[in-house]
């Protein structure tokens, strides 16, 4: 708007100056001619100025962004055309109206021409700035063209790299990788020759290993310390080298102008400490050398994108070689692992065969050894109850003592065997802990009284009466430990203390692996057996719980032990999640055996998983069995005779059979008890028990069935209970043991012995 106002003021001043020139007193026609004259003058001036400005504008810029200027030029051209058209009527005489129209048209043309000329003066600087932007955009466009060229070159290089990488990494064979690399580089870059120098085993030389054209004998070597090699190995970029260098003299003689040669290092990843489940350690201390040669007698030179391609390919070759090396190591490790697995499988099968053979041997020996032991102990106990001279009684007692020791040794060996192979399981049930401890005391007292030892039992007030655990194993531990205390004490006393272990006494620095966790459902029983015996030296204490091992002091006492008792006790205690140890201040100062075991607390006082049988009082041991009809089934004639002798001695009316069919034919309602050897070969004794149950129906109308077995495993006992047997008796059996068994059967209708 400011520029328009300035132009209006300029036109007004021009018109005023023209009015000064024109005399207002002239006639009207002359006055019109004068105005036409002035208008033609300005039109001419505008015609001469506008082309000059347009020529200058066209030279400076080809961009015309102002639309309103185009409209103004359109109006100017139309008015100029109209003015010249009207002039056609001015050559002859014309009317006043034509003159007025002519004058008006010329005045308007003059006005538009002046405005257009003045506007161009203001528009041209803006258009010049547009020209500047145009030049800037041209430079940017040129830069973009160059960048696009680089991008296209990179894309082409990337395409070649992907193609080469695909070819190189399509296999994991080291030789195929290297040969494929040379072939693909030679084809992609149109090389005359491409070679790969590999380090020798000593690492002091490079050996020509692969070539593209096969024009050079493979196996040439050059020292690795050459300056040109050190130059290439010192950087990870491609290096131009002289065609006359030792590693580049690979062309046939006669070439006039050798092409440019470049070289690049290829890292060789060396594997060490390879493991199956871990990534191997890598070492990049060694390099191979790749040499690439352009065709001879040509002006071709290496381009930047070609050198970049070579660098990328060298890296990809290094990666492919590392994968191939890992594969080779993994294949070797797999082969080694397969060999180890085969050896382990063979060792496992041999171990399983050895375990089966041992178990079969133990099962057979268990049965075969217990059968004669049964005869020896049974007949000796029968002989002991006859009238004997003192010398004969001493001999019989010696036989019984030795037989019992041998039976204990058999039990210990079998228990230890099952403990070591993990087949022994605890027989968990509810039992009377106080009664068990008092029973141990009653069993030990007769032996201690012979040696005039004073044995005491102390039970804490907070010790639960009924507990959950393995009654038989706890009894075995107590009898073994207390028996040792009595055995190795010649005078003095043996004290047994049992109480609930406090939390502060559960941790023992001698057994850091023992970690007790108290809870509301169980507690830890602590038992201490203190004696005034021969004592133990501190250096012998760690060996007491080893198999077949005795301290020097114990060995000199000729105690007759085998060194298995404490070893088995320790394993039983470990099964009960406990700990056992022995304390002694030295020889002649006695010793204290301490063990801690984990026992459960039953929800109700009489709750039990296994029926609890109260031990018979002493007067029941003299119960009479006169006329009691008993059936004995045993295939072994000696064992059958011995069992019959025991029962006959107790007053029973005994019938013996040696087969299944004979047993089922003979058994009647008159038989109150059936003793059945469940170790008979070829006879399913469990089936015999089932048939007896089915034949006689309810329990009060059928005989009580008791299994005689030499197997101490839990499976045998469970099988006997499953088919409805009323008791399980372990051989060998003495007169007192048979009397106790019959008493329990007649009193409670059941007898349980693992």
C-alpha cells in the first residue's frame, strides 16, 4: 500500500507539471491533441523502459512467483492494443466522441504503464533473492546427486558383499571358504590374479596356499617379517603395494605394464580351551595375507568402493573361518564326547551288572547262609535247654555266641550293602519312644550285670512319649552304641540320657554339612551314652565310623567286632537327617557317644502308620503251647526239621510239608498257625496265602499265617502284608524267639518283624 500511494503522488505531480505546460486557454480540439501528445509520450517512455527491465529480469531469474504482476501486465498489453486500435480512426476526420474515447484509453494506458514500470522496480530485488535461493538449491541438488551416486555405489557394493558373503558362508569347510572367496572376488572385480598367503605352523613364514588362476605353484614361502607384510598386518584397511614385492610376483613373465596391486590382512581366529557348553577363547595373533591384482596393460585403477568391498569381504572371510574353526572343534568335541559316552555307558552297564550280580549273590547268600544258621542256632538253643555238664553248657553257649555274632555280621553286611546302593528305606511309623529306650535298658542290663557294670537311663520331662520314625533302626543304633559302651567297659558305669535337643546344641563345628531346621511337626532327639571304659585316642576317633576299621586300643582288646556297627549306625543316622559323633579325652578316660536324629510328632497319641504291638511281659514268655496244631511249609529238609524241633520243644503238634500242593491239601481248620518259608524257589508262597484266605474266609476261622524269610528288605515284608499274612519272622530263629513269636500271635493275632 505504501508503494501505491507513492506512485499516485508521483503521477499527480507529473500531471500538474503537464498542466503547467498545457495552456488552459487553447481550444478544446487542440487541448485534446495536446493530451494525446502527452499520453503518447508516457506510453513511449513506458514501452522503452519495460523491455529493458524485462530483459534484465530474464537474465537474472527464470522464476516468476508473483501472479498479480501477470494480471497487471495483461491489463497493460490490452490497453496498449486498444489504444493502437483506436488510433485507426484518428488518421481521418473523426468525431468528438472518438476523440474522447481515444483520450480516455490513452490516459488509462499511460496510468497502467507507469504503475507497471514502478512496480517492476520494487519486484526485481525480490526476484534477485529468489535467484539466490535458486542457486543454493542447485548446489544442494548437485550435492544430493553426488550423495545418491555414493549411495548407489554403496548399494552396489553391498549387493556384491551380500552375494560374496552368501557364497563364502554357504559352507563351513575351511578350504571351500577360501577357494570360493578367491573365485567370487576375481569374478566380481575382474581381477587378473588373487592369492592367499597362509602362516606356517612355526609362524615365521607365509606360504602361498590358494591362487585364482593356478599359474603359480602352491607352496612358495616368504619371510613374515618383510616390511610390506608388516605394513599390511599393521592396519585393518586395504594397502596398495608394489607389483614388484615378493608377495605380488605372481604374474607370468612378459607383461609390460603390471596393474595395481592391493593387499589386506585376514584374521585367523585360534581356538583354545574349547568346551561344549561355553564359547571358546579366541586369539587373533595370526593373520593370513590376501593379494589382489588388476589386469595388466590397462589404465584401470582401484576405486574407493572396490577397496571397501575388499575390506568387508576380508572381515566376512574371518568370520566364516572362525565359524568353521568352531565347527571343527565342536565336531572333535562331539566325537570325544561320543567316545566318553560310549565308555560311560559301558561302565554303567558293567556297574549295573555288578550291582545285579552283587544283589543276586547277597540274596542267594542271605538265604543260603541263614538256613544253616537257623539250624545251628535253633539246635544249639534246644541243646542248651537239656541237661548238660558245665563243660558241655560252656561249649553250647560258645556255639550260640559265635552263631549270633555271625548272624549279626550277616545283617550288618546286608544293611551296609543296601545303604551304599541307596535301596534301603526307613520304615516310618508311630511308636512308643519311652518304651523303646526302657527295652534297650532291659536288654543291656543282663550283659552289664555279668561285668558288674551299673547302667542308668535318664529321660527328660519334655521328651514326647509317642513319636514318628523308624523304630527298628533306632533300636539297632541304640543297641549297637550302648553295646559298644558295655563291651569296652570293664568296670564303672554306663549312663544313657535322652532329651529334646535345643536349637543352640544342634550346630556342631565337626559336621558343618549337618543343618537342622526345627519345626512344629518334628523335633530332634539327642541321646548321649557315656561310659567309663578304655577310652579312645583323638587320632583314632575319625576312623571309628569307617567300614572294617577299629582303633588300636579296641583291636588289642580282642572284642570280636567286625568294624561295621558304627559305620552302619552313621548311615542310619544320616538317613534320619541327624549326626553322630564320639568324644573322648584319651585312653583310660572313657568316652561319650552322642547322636541326634529327627523324629516326627504325631497328631494324636495313638495315631500310627504301622500297628504298634506292645511287648509281652516276662511272665508271658512262659506261656504253654501244649497241643497247638502248627503247619510248617519249607522245601529245605534241614530247615523244616529244625523249625519242627523248635515247635515240638514248645509243646506244639507240628505237621511239615515241602510243597505248595501238599500244603493246600493238608491245611485244615484245626491248624492254628501256618509257618511258611517265602524264599522257596519255584513256589509262589504269596499265592498259597491268598488261597488259604479264600478257602477259610473270615480271620477267626482260618489259621494265622507267618512268613519265615532270610530277606531283610522292605519289599518282602510289604508283599507278605499285602496278601494278608499275620507276621514276618527273620531267620535264624532260636527257642526264645519262637516262644515270643507264638506268644504275640496268640495274644494279639499279629507279629511284626522287619
